[in-house]
C-alpha cells in the first residue's frame, strides 16, 4: 500500500488539484485508489461527487486528520490535507515509506508559509522515520520575478524539487467536471502530461497486483 500526502498549511496552493490528479492517474492505470479528504471544505469530496460514472473508480473517505485511516484493499491512498494543519498528530498518520508532496506558489506569502511548515516538519522528527518529501512549484509563470525567487528557494532545500506545473486552465476545466487531465484527450494536454511525469517517477509506485477494469478516457 502506497500512502501519498499532499500537504501545505497555506490555503489555495493547489493541494486538492494535485491530490485529485494523482488519484485519477493511478485509477486510470488500474490501481485500487482511496482518496482521503481531510479538509473541512470537502473540495475533493465535491470533485469526486461530480466525476462521471464511466471514468475510472476512486473510493472516498472524508475524515479529520486526527483519525487514522484504515486502507482496506486500496493500493494507493492519496491524502488531501487541510489548510492550517497542526502537526500535533503527524506521527499518527504519516509513517516510514510514505511520501509527502508540498505544492508551493510563487508569492512572498506562500514561500514564507512553506518555510515555516518545513521547519515544523523537521522539528517533528518524521524524516528520521524514513519519510520522503518532495516539492512542487505549482501554477508556475516562468517569466515572472517571483517564479525565479521560488525556484532559487526550492533548490536550496534538502527535499528535491520534483516538478514544475504551469498555470493553465486545463486543470480548472477538468476539475469542474470531475475529471483530471489524464481523462482528457492527450492532444489537448500534452504539455501538462510531460510536466507530471517527474512526479510519477519520484512516487515510484509498483504496478498494481490485480489491475481493476478502467474506463476509456472521455473525449471531451
């Protein structure tokens, strides 16, 4: 069982978008996927409720951070962590072998919030237990001043900069319909698919033991 946490206490950095994209990607490959919505706003729950029936199946669990999640038969468990998340219970839910992806936007507020979060994580001691953490520069606009500042900041961290995801309406259009970019025609999202490959290489999830039936991608 692979546990993937999408975490950053700063709201609006794209945790739900990244969580749902990852869940949809692995579901399309035939994995049994559980999406855990820890956020009181229930954005992941709303997205999954609007997902067309012909798309690959994703299970949902909505729960607080303090409640441990029983994974059942899931092969991939994706945790959409809440904003303003306290790390008081981090050791109860994140364990050795788990992976944490931290999306960060290119703004002064987001960079400072990310730095505080990383310092708290290091103080919590979870990395001494074999936790892997990677950074994602999200909604990137490469020709802006703060994009360059963000990349310089991320490259100085001990955790790797795993991927750089551009700012595009493809995610907005897909999310509005309960889809992911992996459900869309490749010709429309080729540039975005290429940006995601380093993330899946880093996650390094083994092939599913018994692939479930997957629906064909919607031609939307």
